C-alpha cells in the first residue's frame, strides 16, 4: 500500500467531515438535531449510491472493488449497530445530564477509544511513538474545545459519552475488518441504516420535520461531509490501520474551526493557536513514523482490489497479457514469505509485535 496516498485520503476525509460543523450552522433553527443527523446519513448513502450508478454508466472500465460477502456481514452489522444505533442512543441520553462544555471535551476521546480497542482486541501494532502522537492530537482537540465560560463537571452522563466514544471506536475497528471490500457499498449501507434509524427515532420523539429545501441541503451536505468522507476513511484504513487513521482524522475539528473563521468571521482565540500548535506536533510524529523489521507472511487466501506492481501480489493469471499495474479484484492466495521492508498495519501487515 502507498502510505502517502493513505495519509492524503484521511486528511481529505478529515477536511470534508470537519467542514460539516460550520456549514451545518447555516441550517440551525430550520431543523432539529436528530432529523439533521438522519438526513445527513441518508444523504451520504443516497449520494454515494447515485454516484456509483452514474460512474458505472460513464466509465465501463472502472477499477474493480471486491464485493461484500456473507462472511463480511457480521463485521458490517457490528459497525452499523455500534456506530449508527448504540452510540447515538447513548449520546442522546447522556447529553441530557451533561454540561455542553464537558460533552465537547469528552467526545474527543473517540480516537483514544479506537486505539485502545485496536490494540487490545485486534492486536494492531501500536508503538510508543504512535501512542504519543495520538495522545498529543487528542490533547490538542481538548484544548480547542475547552470552553472557559460554561459549566464543567462530571456526571453519570459523562460516563455515557465516553461509552459512546467506545461505540464509535468499535465501529471504526469493525469497519477496518472489511476495509478491503468495496468502500462505496459499505458507506451506502451504513448511511441508509444509520439515517433510517435516526429518522425513525425523530418520528418517535415527534420532532418537527423541516421544509423540503432544508432536507435537500442537509442531504447534499451529508453526501460530501459524511458520504465521500467515510469512503476516504475506509480507503485510508486499508493502508494505515484503525489507530493511525483515527489519529489523522482527529484533525477534523481544526479544519472546521478554520472554516468558521473564514465563513463567520469569528475571532481567533488563544485556545485555537495553542491547540493547533500541539496538533501539528502530533501530526509530525505520525508522518515521520518509520517502521521496518523482518516479518513473516503466513499462507492466506482472500479477495480485494490489488495490482501486481508490489511485492505482495506475485500470483499468476490465466491472461498473460494482464497489465501488472492495472487494478483489479478477485480471490487470490499469498504464499508464505519472510522479508524486510518499511510498513504500517495495512491489510497485509497486521501481525503482532513482541516489542515496540
């Protein structure tokens, strides 16, 4: 996997998602929070679905992606359940007894939760340098979201918000398990599932529905800030693993804040300058990571999008004329091999490490 490409993908994902907050402000007062979430997610699913249909008609030579299979369903259901159902329910209940400033701070722990789960449950390689970078970026987000003017305190709802962060952490890791498969299919299913659930919840709570124009604008925003953002997130998971992807994605709040300065002419506060400086330090640590050692690849058969220009895909094809640099997808086998090169916990390097 091209690590630089994955970094660019996740930073673009963070830019798209981070821009959703200030743009959403333009719709405030016209739509309630839960219907807003519903139409953002539905817009993401519908937008990606329409995009793929148009691409299929215009570009018949589109690069192949591996389709979702039966064995992927448990991971997909887990991602939808934790990220689209459990987390929003826990969060909505917890916000009722939690000061806004406290909630804003605690929501920054999604990246830490993702990393803890990746290390503890999925045995992802996370060394001291990555842990330091993740904690620094989380600290920068806390500094950015610190509100000195509002009430701050610990309540039972605070634990609920942390629990919601862990639910999103499970979502990120479950999605990582199927990141080899077609990201457009994953986002379409997740978008429709989470959106329909939120819409049902809004109707159950008798939230007023907005005008068609507001619904349309929310769905357009969801298409880009959620739909294409999550597609890029899934693509980055392939090359970086859950922990590093979530760490880079944690830069999103700063992008949103910068856009707020531009759109709403807001003043630059000291906490932004301090937080942004800390965030740059953490990001540099991530970018300068170099991980190289002798490692072993066991015999494995799986299916995903690949080409033959790297050292991990040297299998043969019936068609001798196949271009080795052409991307395609099919079931293929990796033979046992031991070699040494720089790598991250991408789809072919999620082995355990004795020492970090």
